[in-house]
C-alpha cells in the first residue's frame, strides 16, 4: 500500500469537493424531485440520487437530512404552516393547534394513510396577514386559516400593502407607479464601463440591506474583476417579519434582475445566480419568467445588446434553512452541500462558489442599483443620514392597524413608523415590545421607540437594522412565552456546524422552558456564544435575548445583564 500523506489527502479532498460542487449545481433540485415521490425518509432515497449524480451516497444524504424541505415527512398533500414570529404574535401560536385539530395531523408528521403531511416552517412572507400556511403552493392566511385548510372557506392571501414615505422612491417605483425596469442597463452596457458603475455605487454609500450592512462597492472591488467571478442575488429572505424581498421578486422582478446585471457588469462577472427560498413559490415562478423574458429582449445572453459583454443568469430554488441565507452557507447549498456556515478567510470574494470569486448581495440591495446608476450616486447619498445613506423597505406585521411594506429614508424615527405609518396596533391593543430586524435583531420597549431607523442607532439600543421587519407583540403575550419562542427559533435553525451554537441554543431553550432565571450559567454561555460561534447567528443570540429582557424589565429577571 502506498503511504498517503497530508498533502495527498488534501488534494484528494479538494478533488472530491470540486466534483461534488459541479454535480451539486443540480443535486438539491434532484433531491427535491425525489422527495416529492415518496413518504420514506431521506436515508432510503437520497443515496441513489447521489449515485446518479456520480457522488458518494453520503454526499446526497448530508443535504437531504439537513434541509427542512427534504428531511420533513411528505404526504400526497403537503401543508407548510408558518410558526415564525409574526404568525406566532398574531394568535400566540394557537393556530398550530387549530390546524392540527382540523387536519388530524401533528406538525412534523404524516397521516397514517400518507394522504396529508404538516410541516412547520419559519416565515412564508405573509407577516402582514398572518397566521399563514401553504397548502401545496396555495397560500392561506388570516384568522380563518384552519377553516381554509379544511375547505370550509376559500383560500385567502391578500396582496402586500405598499407605500412610499420618501416622495421619490428608489425601490418601489415599479411597484407603486409601474416604472418599467431595464431602462438603465442597455445604455450602461453599451456606453459605460464597469468602473463607471462601481464608482457611482461607491459615491452612493449603498450598504448591503440583508443584515450585515457591508459597503456594496467595497465588496465588488474585493472580487477584483477576477476571471470566473460569480454574483449571487440572495433571495433567501429568512428573517421572520420581513417580506420586502418577496414583494420585489413578485411585483418587480425585472428591477431585481437589472440590478444583478449591473452588479455582474461592475464585477466583470459573466454569470449571475438568483437564489429564491422555497417558501416563496410565487416569487420563484415570477423570477424564472422574468429571466426568460430578459433573454428574449436581449438583456441577457452571449452578446448583450450587440456588445462583447456576455451574461447568463439562472434561478435556483432553496430547500428550507434560515442559516443558509448567510453568504458562506448559501454558497455551500448552491454547491449541493449542507447549508452550514464556513470559516473565513478565505472570503467568498476570494474563493466562493466552486472556488470562484463570488459576490453575494441581497435582493433589496440589488434593486437599488439601477436608480443609483441612472440618477447618480450623489443623489442617493443625499438620502438618509451622513453615516448611512439611502432608503430602506420596512415591513410591519399583522398586529399593526396598517400593516404593509413602506419605503422610508434611513434615519426615520421608529416611533413615526409605528404610529404614523403603522397606525399603532389594531383594535386599540397596547404595545408590549417591538422586535426590530429579525428574530435575532433585538427588541425595544414602548418608551424606547424614539430612535432613528439606522444600524448605528439601533445597535446602541441593543437592537439591529437587519431586514427592518417590525413585529409588534401586544400585552396578551406572556413575556416568558416570547422568550421561549426566541430560543425555539434559535435551537431549530442553528446549522449545528459549531458546538457553541449547537449546544448553547438547546441549553438556552431548556432554561426558557423551565421558567427559572438561569443566573451565572447564562452569563458564561452568552460569552461563549458571542466569542466562539462560527457565524453571526450564534453571536447575535445573547444580544437579542438581553434586549428582550430589558424591554420587559423585571418580568424577565435574570436574562438581562
């Protein structure tokens, strides 16, 4: 036997990883197709899917057992019920019991005859009219959810209410006024340079709207125009309480694609990918149709508008995972692997998708780029605050009197959004706490709303801007139940790649379920989560829990610093 040294093992691993990455371009889709034909567990059917792709069985079983859409039991009729924050706040989680009573199926199981299966998911993008469910791909929402699923009432899924508070919308011009997309791209690709586009975006001060807030132009420049660069539009809007990306992808998909095309042009990328979460079937269909139309109109292809620029864009469906929206986990999923966060460096702009330099921008970020290139970066920079320019889509949950998606300038007071745009809470209910920026963003008390909507100001209050979803909890909700909900989300959605988060989230859920203050053990665990977690998911849990405890005051004693 020939000895195998560390270098040989590394080379073999890289070869297998590259092989899996290439085959993985369709692996998740193939697994989803197999999942739809059987009620058996992944261990039965996933290895054969891997074999057909030329991969070891474990390479297919890994993602099949990781992603909730693939691992969950499926009956001939599959119902996904939202258990995320806004739907939980709408009826204190009682809608899950109602659905179980009506369908006779416990969430996470299939009926004995295999006719019906029920899966709990976290956010379907109907936060403004929850609670919500998808019956197959048919949405059902509102107080009569269980009756709709039982067939006693017709499915109800109202359109997303949208409004502009800026006087000159950057993002909602197409949604509200029908402004056509693809007005900037033809002139740019024929008469401008990649440097011109990058310069305007740099002048604008545009930051990523997916949560991290990184300067967009700096990320583009980090890719360096290297050969083989890929740009990914991240439509995996997993933050419960936010549905802005769903609105853009469904109502104005051309603008999203135009922003992606401009980003590809600026980065010297000949390929773009749009990842749409599986919980958004209508958005997935609209994006795919928009890509077909863009090719037909000459916006995409080997010679865009008769130039030497070639650009191909494909749309990929996710498979159900919150953490897989983090850019390194997203890349792992696109390669056909488990959607777990990867350590950095190397950063994706150096080695990302299939080891190519990869830029990941979220949908809302890209939708702002056509306006910036057309109107100029300086015009965008005049919006917002000196430190954080531009506008933001803010989503208000069902508990508000006027829920919906509103475009506001960065720096708009949160109180004004809650009272003027949202009209306060419905039915005269009293606000108990306000969640800002997603499940691990943070919470504000009713007397702490006089804060600008900006990352800097919210961070100083223990919250975060994130996707800027605002979920209101009224005083019907017991503080301990809200706390337990936060820990349930954390434990369910941790990818398990690092021990601090995998073990820590379950320990926190045990404490929250027991109802007893955790004391010094919580102090120790919170330090470990913040300092040793692999990605921002684990690091954000302690600040989110502490902000909730501060917002509720002595009603959650022992959880605040």
